[in-house]
C-alpha cells in the first residue's frame, strides 16, 4: 500500500523465513548447495554475525562455526553465536536440515524455490552488490 509502486528502481519489500532449529552442544545445520563456479553462481555461503554487527569490537567466530564440506555448508548450531547464514538464490536447492547426534534427532525443512526470479538481498548498509541477486 502506498502512493508509489514498488519496482526495481523504487525499492522492494524483502521477505524472509526464519529457519530456527533447537540448539544443543553438537547440533549441526546442513545446507546443500548447487555446485558451480563462483563467478556465475556467487559464493556458496555468506554469514552475518549479528552480535559483531551490533558490537564491532567482538571477534568474529565464523571460522569456528561454519565450514564447507563437499557440496554442503555445515553450521554449528549450539546457541553460542547469533548469526544469519545465507545461500545465494542461484545456489539454494530448496532444502536444509539439522541433526543432533546426542538426541538422535533430525529436522528437515523443504521450501519452494524459484532461482529464475529476483530475490531481494538482505544486507547491511552500505551494500555494493546487486540488491536483487538474493544475497551477497
């Protein structure tokens, strides 16, 4: 609603879904991604650490919490780091999961995905990339 249409030139509403898994000491979130060259598909993953964005003096911990293994991004979900983990739209496969080996639990999330469409990127100002590329 408003007086001006939302277009690429005037801006767009960005919607995102919070995928939050129960955190336990050894819970791992697994995000498979589409293989291919970075110059065509973008990097496999980007991680925004909210705590370091809010408190810049905090030391980043992404190397401890996130790694790429084969064609999946693995993220340690023990509840000690508040972060947003994002796959570019061209890399996403429409599913991700978490596994907790101590509890014997696995949760799988599947979602509709349309890589040919524009996706508004979530970003922190200033942003030098294409805001409709679906992520840094």
